[in-house]
C-alpha cells in the first residue's frame, strides 16, 4: 500500500510539472529589452510589409541610429531610429516626423530569430524578416 501511495504521489508531481511547463509554453513571448533591440537592429536589416500588408519595404539599420529605408516605388529615406525603455519595456522607435507620420514605437518579441514581431501602441502586431548585415535595397521589379 505504501508503495502505491509513493507511486501516486510521484505521478501527481510529474503531472503538475508537465502541466506547469505547458502553461509556460503558452505564455506570451517576452518583450526584448532596449539593449536586446539595439543589438538585434544595429548593423542589420529588416524587410517585409508595413502593417497594411501591401506596402513593401527594405531597410538597413546603421549603428549610428540611421535606418536607410526604401519603400517599393518610393524614394530612399534616412530615418532616425533608437531602442529605448518606455515604462520599463524595451521599444524600437523610428522618427518619421519629416514625412508627417510622427515617431512610432513598437515592442519587439523574437520567438523566431529570423522573424521578429513588432507591436505598435494600439496592439497591432506585424512580423518582419530580419537579416544579419545589410540587404540589397533594390527591388526586382
């Protein structure tokens, strides 16, 4: 009888640990810190589509805080960028004030290292393609 109790206790503990691990796996991925965002973006590139899902872009983020951004069919822009802590959360910010778009900031998660997810202040999330180093800013068409 004592052996059965021990086995049941072991089974219960194993089940509890497994269940806790499942809840942890379902938890939202952690936001990157400003330092992690800076390390990810400095000297590297992101490319893909704006949150509208239509507007394609490519950009190379220089370590000096300038992103060279090309929107398909539009001009090349030099956009200031920075990684900052806002209310204790790392944020990636770009200053598009010269184009009348203000200075949007995004939290960043990176479960998939090649596809970080940028989420704006309204909660709209957008996965982008990340590349180590700089990408060719020309478009095929």
